[in-house]
C-alpha cells in the first residue's frame, strides 16, 4: 500500500512533464512518422507512398551533402564547446572573489536573443568575410554557437568540479602533485558524468543546428552551411514536400539516437 | 493531493486548449504590409472590416502578417489546416498552390465593374484557363540612383545601359562605392535580383512549354557575367553573394551603393527621405538587349479550405470594388490594377515608377518556379564568389532544375 502510494506520488509529479512531452514531442513524432510514408500536400490531399520518401533521400545529393556538413559542424562545435566550457569552469572555480558576477556574465550569452547575437556576430565577421567564404563559414558558425551555448555547459562542469572533495586535492598538493597531475588524474575522472552529459547534450544540439544557420547564412554560401535541420525546413516549407521533410526529420532523429548510444557505450567502456 | 491533481488537470487543459485556433463564421484575410505605414495600414484595414460587415452582415477578420517568411508561414498554416480563407498572393506563387490543390478558382468574381483589368495581370493569374487571383494593385520596380555619389565620382550622365554601368563602375569603386546594390542571399526572390537582368539580356527562366530550364542560355550567361564582371571591378557590395535586402538599412538609402536595378517605390521614398529629392533619380529600367523590369499584380486568392467559400467570395467582390481598390492605391502608393484609370501620380517618384510600368514583367509562372529559384540561387552565389564560371554555374543549376521538371 505504501509502495503504491509512493508510486502514485511520483507519477503525480511526473504527470505534467509526461503530458507535455507526449503532446508536444511524442505525438508530433508519431505524426511525422505517419507523414513520412505519404505525399501529403498543403491542399490536404495525400496518398500512401511507402518508403518512397526515404529512398528519395538517398538519391538526393543535397541530403547527403547536408549530412556531411552537419557532421563537420558537430566535429568542430562539440570539442570546441567542451574545451571552452571546461576552461571557463576551471577559471571560475579558481577566482577568489566576484564568482557570482563572473558566472552571471559568462552565462549571459546563453540567455541572449539568438537573432540579436546573430546580427552582431555578422557585423563582427563582415570585415574578414568569414561568412562569405565556403571554407570558413562552418568554423565561424561554430564559434557563434559556442559563444552562445558554453554558459550552460560551464555551469554543469562547474557543479562537477565543486563536487570533487577539496581535502583530496589538498592532500595531492601536499604529496607533490602539480596542477596538470591534479587536473589529469583527479578532476578529469571525477568530471566524467558531467562531461558525458555535456557531450551528449551538445552533440544533439549540434546535429539539430538550425536557428543560427537561418539567421546568419540561410544555408550558404553555395550550400556550405546547409545542414540536415535546414534541409528538413527547406523540404517542408520551401518545397512543400512534407513527406520528404518528415522522412529527413526521422533520419536525423535516428542518427542522433545512434550517436548518443555510441557515446554512452564509449563512456561506459572507459570509466 | 486531490486538489493538486485537479489543479494540474485544469492547468494542462488550459495549456492545451490555448493552442487551438479560433473558429467562427468570420472570413479571415491574411494581408501583408502593402501599406508601409503601420498606423495607416491598421486604419485602412479596420475600415475595410467595418465596411464589409456593414454591407454583408458577415464578420471579416484581417490578420496583418509580415512579408518575411510569408511562404513558409502560409505553407505551415495550410498543412496544419488552420490557414486563412483569403490570402494575398503573387502570380509566380499561384501555379504552385494550384498544383498543390490549395486554391479555388475565382473567375466568377472577376468583373472589375466599369473598369478593365490589365490583360497581362489577368494572364499572370490564370492557370489552365481558370483565374486563381483577383488583381488588387499593380507593382513595378525600376532603377534608382544616388546622383550625389555619381557626381562625387565625376559622373554626370547617369548610366542607363549595361555597358554604361560597367564603364562607370571603376570610377565609383575608386571612391569605395559599389555602383550596384545586389542581394544574393538564397532567401531573396530572384524576381528582384537576377531575373530582371536575365530578361534584359533576352533570356527566360523556363522554355516556352515549361518542360526545361532556359536560364543557362547564352543570354543567361551574359546576365550572370555582367554581375561577375561588376563584382571583379568592385561594382557590387563585398558581400553581394550572401547579402540580404534590408527594408530599413538599404544600401542605396544608406549611401553604401550608388544605384539599384529593381527597387520598389516604398524603398525609393526612403532614399528620397534620406538623401533628398535633389539627389534621388528614379530612372527607367536598365537596358541590356531589352528594356524590361519586374512588376506584378498583388492578387487575392481563395483557399480551398475556406470555411465558408460563399462568404469569402462576397468579400472578394467587396474588396475588389473600385472604391475600396482606389483607396488602397492612394494609401499604398501602388498602381491601380486597371488599364483605364490614371495612376495616382503625385511626385517624381510616382512619375518615375509610372514610366516603368509598360516594361513590367510578372515573373515566369510555373508550378516549380519557386523551387527552381531555390536550386538556382546557390549556383549564382558560386559564380559571384568565383568558384564557378557563369557558364559552369548555370549549367550545374540547369541540370538540377531539368531533373526536377522531368521528375514532375
């Protein structure tokens, strides 16, 4: 009876999130899965087309190119944000005063409007022409993405650092361990759960990058920043190929799921 | 516990029902900033709402939408089944919406009263013998110059042909000013960037029966080479390949470019307000092999999913009545959609745009027109960035557009 009551209490607390998740995430995903096997048109007519939309994706050179572009962006963005967030978290942990102020200042970009930041960064990049050159546009976008997002990752890692017992670090210092040794052999292993969380969340975010592209480059120049999420948007809202957009969206979901599971396994194997 | 559960249920129900759309018998119109001044625009559309309701006893709801992202928003609303009953569309969008079975024909409402519609406008709104849009106004773009910047570069005769533009470009570039503003972002409609030049070179986007692309013709290459040559001599903005047109911070308005080849009248008025009437020249469309520019009717279309098509047709009839259209023309500064009515010429800007009207072309109507644009635009960027020659860029794009047309 007591267990049942506990279970009901837990469910009552989870219910709002479950209902919202179901209504705004799970049901739309089911809807997308349904749309992906039709040729749904804005007029409302549709026919069942089976796996045609999925097959069409692999014949579409721009879908495959968008996959390569997305992977390149992820490969630049994720290590960069990890290094920046870890570096700032360590600095923040070691400042003797004004920690609250610096924490708020470093977190500020995370809560700044992306449209506003995008416009300002466009001005900053303009003299160097970084957004006009297909070879520099992705690193430039990754820099803006990291600037915008590192505050969140920094807070997670900072919480992880603060969980490391101070007396252990002090004992290591007394035993003669230098800064690098304390970082490599004490802090880093303790930070693994926090780093795993950051890597997974940021990888998922990087795979889904859209707003930055929409505001700053619209997929250009010459499709150099044409990512998977932007392709989904263009299939759906420029070409009105809703079935294909849904299929591409589900392909993106499958890729993200696969990458997240692989990351999880990699972290588990190297505890 | 019970009270908490009830609160959560009520809160969730309120959240979910808040996401629904309004449903009543009102006719809904999606309108855009045709009247640039927001206060004027609101006042005009409130008057239309009141006028229609008084005359027909049916409620009218005018929802003012921004131009930005309009196709995406309309497409999303239609797919979600909560679009308007009537919407403002342009001719090159209509064939696509007809093919997607999103529109109803409105031929029976097209009377014009005592006036005669411009035949080119009606043709542009006709798909397979049926009219899918009622002309509400007529727009035109033309060339607008900042005379002061030309004078500072020692040029007194403003260039009105391609050759003259190319000859004047280095002189302005020497002063750090690109002669021509050009917005090559893939979000821009090519109707106001590359296509007017393509038409001036004598080219077209599609062949006559719409089965293949035609922009990679020698005329198309000539048009793109004109831009690439200008870019090489500093005649286009540095970021021309990726630049977006800015309604507020336009390059000609801001004195950062000396001229624009397809400017709309509202931007021309901004130029006048910023650099003064004496320094602003509204010229004729540029001449390549032909003198032609982009100009099109703004039309009201009836959506297939209209809740009450009969009431919506009554509104279309009311909205296209001479009295309502004439007032819209006065408020918006756009031209009347009829051939037998004088344009409301009040200043030099109006006069300049009125002169361009006979050379206006409404774009190449085709169900795949917008998709062809999306495929072509990145290749134009490649040419402007110098990674492909004009011939290669247009041939690449033609291959993609032809494959699309074949698939359809």
